[in-house]
C-alpha cells in the first residue's frame, strides 16, 4: 500500500481517532463553559430585579437548567429539625427530579464520616464533585435512584453567608465527568453571586422589618405621648378648677358683701311701698320709680352672679381678649375682699388708650392674676402682723406695658418679698411657704397656664420691700 505497512496505517488511524476524540471532548468542554458563562450573565441580570428570596432560589434553579442545560438542580439550606437532627432541607428545585430530592435525606454533622457531595460541601465549605456516580462508593446510598433518573455526575457548591455555610447549590448532569476545571470555577462564581443575592435580600428585608418596627414603635410612642398630654391637660384643668374652687369660700363672702347693700336698698323700697299705700301715695309715677330702682338692684346682683359664674367656667378655645379688661374684671369682683384687709390694688397702663390684646384663654388668665394677687394679699397680711401700726395700707400694683408685639404684665407688692433660699422653688408643684394654709397649687398652675397653654413666660424676683411677678405674652 504505497510503502505503508498495515501496522503503520492502523497506528495512524488510531492517532487520528484520538485527536478527533480529543477535539470532540474539548469542543464539549468549551460548549459547557460557554453555557456556564452565559448562565452567570443571565443570573446577574435576574439578581437586579429580585426582592423575594424564595423566588430568587426557584428562578436560579430554572435558569441553570434552561441555559446551562444540566439535568436537575436543587438548592438546600442547613437546618436542625424537630428531632434535633442536622439536615440539608431542599428549598428550591428544577429539572428532572421525579421525587429524588424529596425522598433523599442528607445529614450534616461533625462525625467526620463522608455522606456524599452535599454533606462534604456543607461541612468543609468547599465544592464537592462526584465525577462518576456509577463507580463512586461514597455515592452508594443514592446511586440507584440517581442512575434511574439518568444522573451520571454531580457537583455540590457551598452557599456561604458572612463566612458561614448556610446551604448548598446541587447540580446533576447526564454525562460522566461533566464538570471540568473551568466550568467548576464559573459555577463557583455563580454560587458566590447567589450567596451575595441572598444576603442582600435578607438585609433589605431586615431593614424593612426594622423600619416597620420603628414605625410601629413611633406610632405607639406618639399615642403614648398624646395620651400623656391629654392626661396632663386634664390634670392641669382639674388643678385650675381646684385652684378656683379653693377660693370659693372667699367668693361667697364677696358675693354676700356685694349683695348686702342692694338687698338693704331693696328692703327699703319694699317698705316704702307699704308706707306709700298707707298714706295713699301709690301713684303711677311712684310705682314706675319703685320698679326701676328695684330692677337696678336686682340687675346688679344678677351681674355679680354672672361674673362669678363666668370666672368659674373653663375657657375651651383660645381667643383674642383684652388684658386690661380681664384684670379690671377681677378687681371689680374681688376689690371688697382686699379692701377689708386695708389693701389697695392699683391698675396702671403705660398707654391709657391701649387695651393690650393677647391670644389665649381669658378665664384661665384671670385665674393667674387672682392667684398672684392672692399670694400678695397673704404676704401683706403676714407682714402687717409684725407691725405696730395694724392700720397701715398694703399696696399691690398691676402695670401693663407693650414691647414690640409682646404684652408685659407686672404684678408687685410691698409685702416684704420671699426668702431667697426658697424663692427658686415657688413654682414647684405642691410647694408652699404658708405651712398648713397653702396648697402649693396656685403658682404652679399659673406658670402652667402662661407657659404651656398660652406660650408666654412667668418669672419672679424680689424687689425693694416686696415681690414682683412678670408675665410676658
């Protein structure tokens, strides 16, 4: 045969077959590598849009089958079941499974005894490849079921999250020795990307959960604050009313005193009717004059009651009102009470044409004025006890000023002031300098009304011979 022996020809043919076989194997490896590379590219695209972990795992399994053309893929997480057994529990699967994963029990423990690729990958944190299921002795427990489904080789790649193995990505092929070095490297890269994706979703979910918890805590806190504010407002309103009611005895005395004169006059008018009848003087003019006088006395008494009733009624809404008028009404109501104790109260306005309007609660503001001048009255009575001249007059001044948009009310007296060692405590709740006669509520409530309810300020200082309270609103 042209000088070529049979043996030489046979040898040449054998070499050509090996070259063809090698080329065919290289081509198959290149094809698998390209598929694995394409799977990574598609997975990274998939990862950009996934926000749910389970959907990510399921879609990853499907993508590996559809693009890389493997036979079956499943992902399992490390778990300790109710029997305290360490198992790898399947969470997602795709491909030709036919109950294989569901019926396969894979344990991971610290015994050191190998229990197949998945167990090895989970325990060591490194990929584990079974190149020939048919001949691999470590695969014996699952061999029959694997071969029945056409599995010839498999790989288990650990899923590592924050340096801790949480599970494994398991891939099965219909060819023996299907996972070469290059393909293994690409699949490990995909597994690493999957771990990052799981971590990102879990962190996002944890942050969202923390945000929801924070929102819930904030809602509860807001509700607690609102409840506490409402509770405090109710308590403050109660204390304001309590402060007003504490003066009820004196008010009744004032009403009694203010009514005494018109009642005496009314009594005289009634007696005049009797006398006029006796002397046949009941003319139309006399009757009209008598009715007019009587109605004036009754109107005066009625207005007195209305003034006290209005004072005791809480103001429900903020309104614009005149400080000058409010102070004047308080003085008209209680002037007799102070006069009995030889105390003169003077209301002075820097600008006589100014009404000094502010925005707030008029009745509560009147209560503040009354609380402060009552304190001055008590101080003046106590100061008078130490004097030889018991008829000396006490003085209380209420001065009104305006600076820019602020109204300033200064209330001062000549009652000797307050001892410096307790002066900084006079606005404390239940603190009193009057021993058993005081409640410690008046000035505390006054400061609460002015500062918390009306947005102003109430301060105190000792002045020469007395005390000064300053309200700025």
